[in-house]
């Protein structure tokens, strides 16, 4: 008779925790995952109030940690054990696809597994005037929790779930591209990274925000006691030309065409952008969403089999796959920052796009290079012909003469005299112009003053 022996294959909770946290690249991804859970609870239960509040709290800690809080108006977590079981997909909505997201997001933010907690108020808890309190550390298979008085609830009256996690600032540092991080002029502080989160929320959940399916607020609490609250609005493209189509078999709607560039970023103004819909090679191509939530964007070569090119910079293709059944949706990565390569649904969508949506090339007009000398000649002609210069005041009343390369200091230098770019004489007023092709410096201003001294000396 064979003797069966058994190996201990129970993983260590802290080892699993640290490994799962490495799947997220930055704080945006962690926050989006936690927001997904909140939205799923709201939409899955069709609550009357559909509200999510994200709070970022600045600390004065050595590691500049930011405390992230996310509160929602859903019906609370029905089965907390299931929510904290790895690989157990939730049932609220298709956003709860994998059963890894909550633990991955918490572990990415708090690798030490010592500074996170969840307060839960299900309808049953509310009826009993109590809350469920789950806090670090995470232990696989045997997570502790306590039932406490509802007086311990620190969220809003409308809230049902409040999640709080202390996040190392290094995860926020990854929000800024490496090539920008070395620029001395780039602001890199709590206010700046909070604006990056605000912009990303407006882009990721744009369709949900536009259709008023959810209300979202971002609250900032500064270390000095100052508090700001910003309603998150959608980041949307400025279409210069667009068409719409759909494929009912693939459960998708598609808007495509050409866009104009969104204005440069103004903090907490989602009608402006630092990285989305900029009409460049990193923000063009196809953007694919599931029920309004962006999963991938800036896709071109994967669909059309050729590298993106500046000629396609204004091309935007927005695809929204709309279904409450996972059966009709492409499988996403566990981090939900892209789809799984080779997924059959995704392959069918790409094939349909290739046949249906052909990107239109935009002609690239190369700027004609004009030398500084040519620009000075043109300015002199404009003045001579009686035109106003850019700022709207007139240098050239009747009888004015504009002379280029006008010499000064003639009385003392005789030869090799400095020359004024443009000298304007209307017989009553003399104007000396120092013209620069791009920007002027303080040295140019002193040089202009020197020309004035030279003219006065000569006359």
C-alpha cells in the first residue's frame, strides 16, 4: 500500500503581498483600481446616490507619504472574506474581473503591509448600528476584523465603504516621466502630483463622468491645514472632424476622426491637458474602453501593423465595448492597464477596426526657416508702410522713415560704429528698435540703452 506524503505549499502572506504590489507602476494605477471597486459597488447595486470621493492627505513624514482615502455611496462590501480572497472575482460588475485588484492596489501603496484599513457599512451593519473594521496586516486565509460601534465611522453620512492606505511618495514620483523629472523647472510636490491624479481620473472615467453615471470628487488636505475640493470633470477631445459607427455583434460603439490639440495644462482644469489629446505621437491612435472605463490608449501598430507616424498625430479612434457580461469582453491584465495579448475578442475588434476605420493622414507642413536679418527687413517694411506692430501701438505716423543698420557713436568711433537694427524718425519722435528673432535677454536691453546713448552723443 502506497503511503501518501504532503508538502507544505501554503505561501507566506508577506511574500505574496510584496510580489503582488510590484505589478503596479505608479499611484494612478493603484487609485484607479480602488475607484473601480467603488464604482462597481455603486453601479452593480444601482444606488440612488452615485458618489465617489478620493482624498489625498499630505504628511510631514520623512518619506513624504500621502494618505489615500476612498469613500463610496454603494451598499458596502457584501462578503468581505470574498473581497480579500485572491483570485475570487467580484460579482458587482465586470470591473471586478480578476479578484486580485484590491490586494494588488493596497500592497503597491503599502509594501510594509502595516498601514491600511477598511471600514465597511453594509445595510445589515447599519441596521445593527455597527461597522466592520478590517486593518493591516493582510493574512492569507485568516484575515482578522472587528465589529465596532457606528460611532467609529469617520466618513460621510452617505458613505458605505471607506478605505484608507498610507502610500509612499515614491509611487507618486513615477507619475512624472523620467525625461521630465530631471528638469529643474518642473514642480514636483503634493499639489502637482495631485493635479496629475485629477487629470488621470478625468481621462480614465471620462465617459462615466460625461454621462453622469457617477459623481467624483478629489479632496486635498495639505500639511498646513489647508483643504481643497475639486469636482472631477471629464477630459475629452476637441474634435475637428468625427464620424460614428457601431458593431452590435462585438458590442461596441466607435467614434473616430481628427482632433485639435487641447490647451496646455492649467491645474485642476480638465479642459486642458498635459498628456492627453495633445495631437502628438504619444496621445493619438486608438483608445479602448470597457463600459466607459479606459483600458488601453495610444494603440496604432498593434491594430494597423505599421508604426505610428507624425502624419497620424491628429487621428483619434475611441472604442467603447458596452456589456454587462464578461462573455463578450476582452480579457484584461490583472492590473487593468491593458488587454491580454492574443485574446480572441480583442483580435476580432482589431480586425473590424482595420476594415472599418482607416486613419487619415494629415499633411505635415514644414515651417519655412526665416533668418533674423530677413525678419528685421520685414519689420522695417511694415513700419515704413504704416502698419501697427504686434502690441497695437503705432510707431509710424505720416512722414516716418524706417532705416536699418543705423550707425551710432559716430562722433567718437568714426569707423566700425555699432549699428541700430531699425531707426525710426518721424521728425518729432525718434525710435530705436533692437530686434531679436526669438526672445530678448537683459543684455539686449542694455545694448538698446547703449544705442540710445550713442544717438544722443552724436546729436
